[in-house]
C-alpha cells in the first residue's frame, strides 16, 4: 500500500511497492484517439475496475521513421523552422 505524506500524517513511513502489470490485466473499453505512430485506448483494470489510458505504439512505424536509437530508446522528433 502506498501512502502520501500530507500535513495530517507528516513523518509517517511511506511504503512503495512495485507491481508488474501485463496487458492481459486490462480490458480495452474504447479508442480515445489515433496518431501517426499508434493509438490511445481507454482500458479498465480487471482486478480493481480503475480506468487508465493506454498508448499502443506500432513498433514497425517507429522503426521505419528511424526514431529508435541503439539500446531501444525512442528519439524525440525536433522540428526546425
């Protein structure tokens, strides 16, 4: 359980957990938007019912536009005028 430190609980211990989630933990509800490299979908987490926005990126398009650097990092596009 994670706690945020607020004035009411100042000085309390903050516990952080790392939880691995998979795409199968979510149910895609609907598409919210579409762009050149992929789309954004509204998804509901099956265990809690919470809603999240998930970005689905088409790796083939990223590679074809040469936006992937060595090590798998995505390079930001810079526009010059």
